[in-house]
C-alpha cells in the first residue's frame, strides 16, 4: 500500500431512518428530459424507488439500451441538502475492483507468467498456504480461506474480522492496512472448508491475487491495472487510491449509522483510508468509465478468446439465479434475462456494473447511503430489493 501514497486518488446493504432531508422523488427528474423519463418509465420508477430506500441518499445511473444512452441521478448528494448527485461524478465502487484484478491476472496467464491451476503457495511461499489452493480457486472464491472483513462459522454465527462497523470502524477510519497484514490475519483463522469444495465469497482471495500480481511483475497490482486497463481504455476518471482518503471532483457523500448508548449516531464517512479494501475493493470510478470497461471486457478487447472463456466458465454460488466465473458473476435478473458483471459495496455505498452478453443492454449505478441503520432488517430488505429491481428494469425491460 505505501508504494501508492504518491498516486492520486457482495454489496454492503444497510438500513434506514430518514431525518428531515429532501424527498428523493422531489429531485429525481432533475437533469432528465420528460421524453427520457417517459421512454424508460419502468427504469425511472425503479430509480426513484432506490433513492427512496437509501435513507436520504441518492443514486447516479447510466443505462444503455435500444434507445441509446441515458445518464441521470435521483435523491440527494448530501444529507440536509437538496442538490442531487452529479450524474457523472465519482464514487467508491468497492468490489467491482475484483473484475479489474481478475482481468489483470488472466492477462498474465496469457503471457505465461501465471498458471491458473498452479498452487498459490508456489508463487507466495512465505504464507504457508494449503498447497491444494490454486490461483483459479482464489479467482472463483472456492479457496475456503477466512474473509478478513468478517465471516460466518459453521454453526451460522458471525466470526468477526477487522473492525468494519460502528464505533470500532470509526476508530480505525484512517488506519493504514498492509496487504500482508490482512492475509496474515485471515490465515490465523481456521479454513471455512476444504479447498475447491464450494463457493464462499472472501476478500482474502483477492488480496492474495494482488500480492500474486506484484510477485510476477515486480510492481504493485495498481500499477499493472493502470497500465493494462485504465490507460489503454482512457479511463481517466478511475483511481486506485492506495491510502489517499478523499474522492476528487464531484461526488456524493455517504454515511454510517448505528446505535450508541441508546442513541442514533450518523457520521459522514465519505473520507476514509481505503487500504483495508486494496485489491479486493478500493477502486474509485464513474458510471462512464465502468461502462467503457465492461464493454471492452465482454467485447473481447482485454482478453484473448480462450481466457475470456475461462472467465465465463460458471459454477453456482448457492444464491438463486447466480453463478460465478473468474472475477465475474452471471445473474438472472428476470426469467430469460441474464447479465454479466459485478457489484461493489462499502459501508456507505453500493454499486452495480452489468451487461447482457451481446452488450446491447448495460447498466451502471451507485447509491450513496444516507441515514441507514443496518440493524433495521426491513430497511435492509427494501434497499436490497430496490437495487435488484433497478438492475432488472434497466437490463430486462
């Protein structure tokens, strides 16, 4: 992480209690023509629904379909203010980072510098990893390694990781984590299951892949992502921030809400040290850049055909209608309507990036959470349903 201090800068869903902020619907139509709203009535309604479920936050949205491209926003960029989010602004895209990392790893496979089915321990011997764990298993989340941001025990009870929520998270908001530190922490916990036995999402897998890229290239993973993907695609608004705390340019604010001593506490956590996420989820981007990336990836511009086929070799995740490849998910958003991409989340933001196989329908959006208490199960269900509904309407009509 420290190497990047010189550089510019499965979704986390929490729940809601709205305190005297502007109604999301009141500003939802700003910047969108009546004709656009009427032509995409279902998408517009789903957009307003998600803004309404965000606890006073907002949504930035980009849709590409047979009508062309539609870029808009709804809700509020900041609690207590009426201004909607700038539709072209930046946001923390969280685990969408993983698709960039997976693409870089597969490019290195194509160059003969990595073997998908080699033990990761052959490249990173210092960690004493189980020799049955392969590079492919890390990419597909079948390693069984403990998730350093928190996991679940065999009996279904939570097994905490590094501080990720509430006051403990705030106390570590600007702490710098090193990738080696996070891996060592995770490996001190028992494996969740035998390598290759099943799928279970773990940020530890992609932190290790970031270290693998560094091992095989001599530079950190961010340098490789920048030179192999961001620069060739001219993704000028996408940033791998390292330890930089801010989001440059226009952006919405995100908040952490929790109960402390019987009172609700709401804290603006737009500025954070994202080193805890690293190769597993630090990326900052825009809907335009993410659209450029997913179009190039699925259009065969970043990977050779056999490697793109490897990325799209699916296994079930255990969730209805969801399968995983190598850093890429396939989700059936409606009967007969499957799209490919990734979601991302931080404590204060949830993002989607998906495209149909032929690229004719694509959606990218990000919702900034307002006053949302994750202990409120009903609100969690509302925002989860609303995010899925917006993706489904955009992709499936």
